[in-house]
C-alpha cells in the first residue's frame, strides 16, 4: 500500500514538473535577441512618427507581429533594410528618414555613407539615426553639415514606448495659435510657463523645438484630473 502510494506520488510529481516546463518554455522566445530588439525599436519609431503626424499605415504597427518581422527581415536583420521613410500628413511634402546603424562605433565614414545616400531623397526635412554604440566626436561634427534636423536615438531608448506607460500623463502639443490664445488668456510670456528641457524624453519623442508649448493632463483614481502647460527650452 505504501509502495503504491509512493509510486503514485512520484508519478504525479513528474507529470506536474513536465507540465510546468512546457508552460515556461511557451514564454521563451526561440528567435534571436537582435531581431527582437530591432522589432521593438522599429515599432516604437513607427508609433513615434505617427504621433508626430507622419503618414504611417496602421497595419505596419498594429498588425505587424514579431513573427511577421522575422519572416520579412530574418533572425539577423540587415540594419540598412530597416530604413523607414514617411511624409507628413499636414506639412506635405515634408519627409523624414529613419536609418539604423549596426553594432560598431559610428565613425565619420558611416555619416558620409548616409549623406551620400540621402542626396537622392526629395523633400527630406528630418533624419533620425538609431545607434547601438557610441558616436565619435568627428562623426557628431559631420552631422552639423546637414541642412535639416538630425536626431540621434540609442536603440535601448526605443525598446519601450514611454508615452504608453500607465503612470505617464497625457501630452498634447499646442499649435502656434493655441499657444498665443493661452498666453493672452493668462497674460503670460512663454518664458513664464513651467519648463520642459528639449532633452527630456517626452520632448525627444515628439521632436519638439524650443518655444513649443505642450499641454500635460494628469489623471488618477485618487486625485482629480488637472492640467498644466510646459514650454520647451
């Protein structure tokens, strides 16, 4: 009796352990880490461009899964193949180009290659470069020669969309007209508004320029909703 009971317990335990291993394995990504990182960063960039007013098809974001990404770009994606280009929905035909750099340190020759490539891009007004390693001072200086805005992001800063965090308040950029109405209503100058640094993560996400005003709405279950405004400096 005791032996049978012992065998039953051992068998039951083995079954539970096997089931737990199967459950755990279902959460393990069988693909490469690089492809997962590129997928997350590219998705955040597409969301960023959409939030900035660029034309980005919803299926490229909402219905493009990690498996879809790997089927298209492979488990070891070529960074050059991940480029994104889009035109602005309001300020047409203004265009933006997103370029991914490889894992090596970005030197001036890389910037020269990018410069040579974008000469054929029409109406380009903004360039976003995604880095995985540091950029040299000479390469940084080379970026100053571009005639349009250049933004640098580390790929690790793009793995999560910060605007989707549950604790983040809602942000909305005011138009120039809305900004003037706000200042006149409260008899203020822009410099008297609370400040948001241009290097702030939210300001960088939306690509804000100095002098722009953003409306920040806080809401919570305990505290009532309240609104404040910040001017980018």
